[in-house]
C-alpha cells in the first residue's frame, strides 16, 4: 500500500507539472479589442488604434507637429503630421529610426487614398518597424508601427486603417 501511495503521489506531481508546463507555453488567444477610429485635429486624417491614443502638439522651428500614439502590449503605433514643411516626398527616409540602430530592409512606393508616399520596412533587433511617409497636400503624414513578429496582424490592421 505504501508503494501505491508513492506512485500515486509521483503521478500527481508529474501531471501537475505537465499541466503547468502546458499552461505556461500554450498559445493564448488575444482578447478581443474593439479598435476605434481616431482623427487628428489639424487635418482630416483618420487611423484606428486599439485604445485611446496619447496626443501631443509641438512647434519645432516653425513646423507645427501633431502626434498621436499608443503602446499596446509590446507594440507601438503612432501617427504624426507635420505642417509648413518644405519637403519633397522623394527625399523621405527614416533617419530617426536608422540613427537609433534600425536597419533598412526595404523602401516601397505606396498610394493611400490617392496620395503617394513611401513605406519603409526596418529591422530593429527583436522588433520589426513599418513606417509610411505620405504627401498629403501641404502636410507630411508619418504612420509608424514598431512591433514584435507575434503582433504583425495588429500592425497590419493599424497600417491598413489609415484614411486620408
């Protein structure tokens, strides 16, 4: 009987350990988040965020900058517009990210609602970056998603939601 209790105890410990292992490494479903559309105050630009974004407005050397951004899980999503910018879209390049160590993977011409620009894909260590720079009349629209590979579906949702 004593041997049976020991075997039963070992079996219970083994099962409990296996169960905890499965729970720890199981793919957990993402909670359903109702992404909502948010617009900028200064121009008619809309994008969807998973939660209410933080908003900042600055004036840098005569350039009015409006920025919205949110951190969701381990991803960062942002939208910025720069007014009064003497800028040619063909000169667009993600200098701020490459200066921080991101490596440019590709540069692609894009059209969003009839407005042209470029989409940059960068490798930023453990995270991927997709940044779009779009010429929208007299405004430069910059949409940026910084995300781990596991969040690529949410990043695509954010990028595809841009409406000009």
